[in-house]
C-alpha cells in the first residue's frame, strides 16, 4: 500500500541518500511533511508489517547494491508530532549477524527487499509514523561517508495497548562520529559493530543495545504490505554485458592474400605465357603441346616394336 508512504523528496532523487546527520531530511527523507498528503494504513498492534525496498519501480530483485552493507532499523512516533521533538522510539534493529556472518542488508537482498517488522503489542491505539531506515556503511570509514535511507509510513494502530514511549529526536539521535556511523567495516568479521541510536524500547525498562535481532520477533504475516523507500543500488565494480560463447563454429571464406603483387606481366618466352589475374596479380600458366591421336596402323606398328 504505497499510498501510506510519505512522499519522496522528488521522484528523480528518491534513491538518493542523506549524508548529513543534522539535516531535517533525516526524519523521513522528504521535504513534504504534510500528514494530509498521505493516507493511513490500518494495522493491529502485535502483528507484523512487511516493508519492502525496491529500486526504480518494481525492480525488487536488486533492492540495494550488495556493497551497501549495514544495519536496518525501525522507529515509531505519534502522528500528531509529525516527527518533531523527542518522539521517536525504536521498535526494531538488526546489524551484523555473527552467526551467519551477514549484514542485515544481505538478508534483505536475499528476501527480494522484504523485511517484516512487529508493531509492538504494548502500543496504545492511535495514529503513528513508522520510520524505516537503512544505513549503508561502504564509505563510512570517513566522516560524512555513511549513507542514510529513511522513509516514513503513516499507520492507524488498533489494539489494547496503553503505552506511548518517549524517544529521541531525529535529527539529533545520531552524531557523525558515533561508533556505528563512523565505521571501517571488515569483509569477514564485524562482531564489534554497535548499531547507532537508542536501544529498542522494552516496556519493563530492560532496554539494551544489540548487534543483531532484538526482542521484536520477526514473523510472517498477512497484514498490509507496505512498499517502502528505494535505497540506491550504486553500481558495483562489475558491469553487465552480453555473454560471449566460449567456442563458435563460423563458416567463412578463406581469404587468400598474395605475398607479393606484380605490377607488370613479363612471361618467360619459351615455357609460359602471362595472364592478368584479379587484383593485378600476375599468374603464369605453362604452355602445353597437344599431339594428335595415333592411327590404327601406327598403333599396330608400336605394338610390334614393343614385342621385339
């Protein structure tokens, strides 16, 4: 239900990341924060919503470049706040999985850009913003190199919960030198990676920062499927090209190229005559002497000589 997604900055820049952690674009990656411009999708607290990233339309088989590895997070805030102030509480996060040796984005690519997120059962019924986010770390070894891809969805949550957590401001929750933002990733082991921002909210107060799946259990659901933002799959070092057969049988004429070109025809006077060939190449053809066939009398004489 794409009508629930806050509009992109512009259609031409919808795959562009946010790089400045103090930019207001970090909230929902849109300059249009008018809640009336977007519909509200209904969902029950405690159920899962499926977020899907697709690149340029319906190309979900390549939601983001494989080089753009990093964490995936989800926040919520009351809709009437319009995302301003200390209103964003985290409901989901996954970074480096030390068991599978994968980033959360690796799993996203393997699942055609889909990620299920549980809407907390403790949440009080009402209208909310759901903010999904990918942080691509391929250039994060330098300040300003991390790439943020947030988008916001408007939801109407139903249920019997009674909690609306306080949270953090976005922008404001991240610093450009935070360990999970200024980070030199390894191609083999990122077990020390710390997901940026606050921990996932837990009602009993036992919030803790994690490096993998949180207490927000991921499960399949038939709840509304929301197609979320489109992080740019920057091209990798390899380029797609038409494949070339390893062996091909080609029937082609043999080009006979003369080793030298003869400009004038100078035949030998006694044994050959000269004829002009194609391309000015002289060809020599030897003379042949044609003898008449012997008569029957001559054949008999030749036979008697052979018998003597």
